[in-house]
C-alpha cells in the first residue's frame, strides 16, 4: 500500500481556524463521535477489489476533502491543534475503512478476526497517547458474530472503549445487520450498555448500479451512495 502522504496528501491547511457554534454554546464540552484514524500498515491487509478501490479514488480526489488529506493517520499534534481550534474537547476515534476487517473475513474469516483485534490494539494506543482527549469505538469482525461478541467485551471491559462502529453491510457478502444471526451481537451491546454507531460505506455493486450510479458524474454518485 502507498504511504499515507502519497495516498492522501499532506495536510493542506494549518487548521479550521474557526468554530461553528452559537456563542451561547461555546462553553459546552463538545464531543466528536465520527473521528476517523487510519493505520496504513493494517489497512494494507484488507483486499480491495477494483470496484471499491475506484470509488475510494474518486472520493479522495474530490476537492471537498482537501482539508482532511494527510490528517487521517495523525493522533498527535495536528489533530489536537485542530480540535482546539474547532472547539472539540474529546474525539471518539474509529478506524478508517470502507473496505474493513469484514471484507478480509470474506476470503479468510480467521484473518478478519485477527485484523479487527490488531486495529483495536492500535486504537487503544492512540487513546492512551492522550486519554483526556480521546476515546474509541471498536472495530468488530461482524462476519463472525461469536468473535464479535468476544471482541466487544474485550474492548469495553478491558480497554475502556465506549462502543463500536460498523461501516455499511457485512463485508462484501451484502448481509445486513437485521439478519437473525446478528441478534446475539446486538444483545451484547444492550448488555454492556454501549452504542453501535452505524456509518455509511460503499454499497454492494448491484445496489450501487441500480440506485446510485449517475452516468458521467462519479463524484455525485459517490456522495449519494455514501449518504444513503
């Protein structure tokens, strides 16, 4: 996989430089709950078919994401400066990965589980680097419901995570979270009293082609598909 600077570019601005809160809200402690971080060494293990890779390339080349380029791998000075300038007290970190560990599970279920654990270990290191400013959502190997329950318990009880995030469908299988095989996983969230954050991701190609593909407008297609 390319190094993060060559793939996502270097930080193009020093920070947001402004806040978007009403004056009366400036004293409120603000928590960001969709704050992604990327671990290139680990994400290089996720298989990327030509379809999802093309969608990601289109998204990252869009001028609207200029600001985020170069920031996805940072959990240090630049991220903290951006938080301070933007009025954010705490970020809940989550792994960047539209193709994620469940896609690895499509071809090698055991490796998909191992990848989820490694991502969570890295998230824990990022939180520990500044525990007063960072919390984390776990990455779960949802292609394996039993392993997901075990990993959720480990992340919440042993590492202090505040929930988990799931991006889109379960891997490339097209399975959805309302399938009965995932009921025990949802029950585990209820038992632990933590949230499951549902994040958009690249839909299966058949759904994309039918509902979101707009001829000659790939950027608009990407925006509609990911905002579904």
